[in-house]
C-alpha cells in the first residue's frame, strides 16, 4: 500500500499518524488514543504424530513453531481458531510482546492486526522501525474467549514458548506492550503507571514498558507518556 493511501486509511479510522521529522527519531507528540477448565484431548495439528526425531532440516525455530501450533497445554486450545506464534524478524533487535490474540488475530494468526495494531505500527514507525524489522508476539499464543484477561495458568503454560523465542531471537530490547504483558514478564502486580518510564531487566535483556495501543486509543492524554517510553527504548538500544 502506498503511503498516501495508508495515511488516508488511518485518517478514516480516526488514528493520528506519527511522522518522524528527521533522521533523529523525533515525532509530533501523541494526540491520545481478552471455559471450561478441561484439558484438551485432541491436538489441532499432527506435529506430534511424527516420529520423535525431527528431520535435521527443520530448524529449532521451526520445531518451536510446530510445537506451539500443536499445543494442548491449556483449555484455550479448545476455543482457538489457530495459535499465534508471532511475526517479523527472527533476529530482531526489538522484541515486542503484547497480551494475547483478539478476535482478528485469532482469525488471521497474526499479532496486532486490528485498529490497535495500526496504532502500534505507527508507534514503531515513529521510533524509526518498520513492523517487519521487529518480532511481535504475545504472552498468550491463543485467544482467551471474549478477550478476557489471561489466567495465570494460561500465561504459565505459554511462558516456556516465550522464553525459547527470546533465547533464539536474542533481542537487544523487549517492549512490553500493556499492563498484562508488563506484569506477567516482570512477575509483579505493580500498576503499569509504576512500571513504565524505566528500564527493567529480564534475564539480562533490557525491558521497557509501554501503554497498550488499545488503551491509548481511549486515553488520549497518555500518548505523550507512550512516546517518552518509546524514546527511552530507542536510547537503550543505542546505548545512550
Ligand atoms: N492486543 C494484544 O495485546 N495482542 C494482539 O496481538 C492484539 C491485540
């Protein structure tokens, strides 16, 4: 899609666009903007029906992806359309971690594809990043029915997948998008307002918390803070 058309789409959806002014990532300030507890019996894919030894041509990454696609660790496998592994660059400097797939993400198997996703794309662009440069995934790989908050056991079931993704990608920074992501990754109940604005450490990787774009679409006044947090993340990656 060309830039003009993209801007027209965003304008029609009521989304303000962030445009970097110069090579220095400076941007106009924001104008503000988740059953039953029955274990799954039937895997969705036949990945585990294959012999235990995977063909050597399959990379660790592909194995992990296949494992996630066939996951039956929690009850969400009964209601999902498909799992959402994540999209983007497998060797990205930036790993962006949201909460969980919503309806559109569950249907398409891609993260952040709705209106909030468009805003996330603009936030990344304002930080000088295209979506395909970063790796975007979620705390949960399956959609919780009705978009309710993830349950602790669901996040726990997915945590090993996320840790292995992190170890393969080896990002220079993790952007925790939204309260659920921040609290789950940092293992805290602290409010997001106390978690944002500083650089945390997750197993040796700097982690910056940013407000969820769905929240920013409703809370215009917080966009400035989100911009400050993105700048903090950019400075952290650059070592400044
Ligand atoms: N919200 C999230 O946190 N993740 C998605 O993939 C979509 C919406």
